[in-house]
C-alpha cells in the first residue's frame, strides 16, 4: 500500500509538471493569462494562486457544472 501511495503522488506530480510546461509554452507564445475556453483574460488573483491554470474561474466553474450534470 505504501508503494501505491508513492505511485499516486508521482502521478500527480507528473500531471502538475505537464500543466506547468503547458503554461510556460503559452508564456512563450504570448497567450499566457488567456482563458482557453473563452479567449478572455484570466483574473490576476487566479493566476497568482494557480499560474498554470488554463481557464478563468468562471469558465472552470461552468466545466465543473457540466461535468456534474453528465454524471446524473
């Protein structure tokens, strides 16, 4: 069970590194801070808390609602 725990942690870290790489690529392209769902600016507070985010807070909430709606 300890090995499974460490594998889960490693998987989460791998996903986070992938998200960070994606954000860095957006920075190089000049699209950092732009929501990939709406094309609008992502709020500064959200970027400070989660600089690798791909979506604005509002758009991410919408995605979560749609995801929950599909589970029913």
